[in-house]
């Protein structure tokens, strides 16, 4: 299996799951691994910088960078949820289901569709 096959399998699985359970803002934010890690790094970083008695602009800069990244992820999640109904109408679902069925047959996994 090459890199493109894995990518296609991942996309087909995500589209199939999104069709069964449409995306929500909370589900998207929890699924993106960067957000919990970002929050943890922000808190630990700011507390460490304050504990080390670093001048106030440095911890505030770090907090602002992390807040900006979190707001960016939140904005992407909002747009994804807002545009999902439009995107859903554009997909060729019979073809996606056939691809998912073919991938499940190749790997020997049971198909949920």
C-alpha cells in the first residue's frame, strides 16, 4: 500500500463517518489533536515564564500566540460545520460507498456502511 492509498482510505473513512454523524464544532475541536496540546503548552509555558520572573511582555506574548492559534482552530471548525451541508450535496456518495466497500473487502475488515 503506497502513501496515496492510505490517504484515499483515510479520506473515504472520514467522509463516510461525516455522512453518518455530521460534524459539530465540539467534535471537530476534540478530534484535532493540536488543540488540547496547545492549551496544555500555553498554560505550562505561561506559568513557567511567570515563575521564572521573566518580564511581563514575554508571557503575555506566549499567551497571545496560543490564544490566536486556538481562535484560528475554532474559526476553521465553525466554517467546516457551516459549509458541510453544501459540500455534502456535491459529493458522489455512490462512488464513495463503492470505494469504502472495496477497501473493506481488500483489508478483510467488516464494513459499517
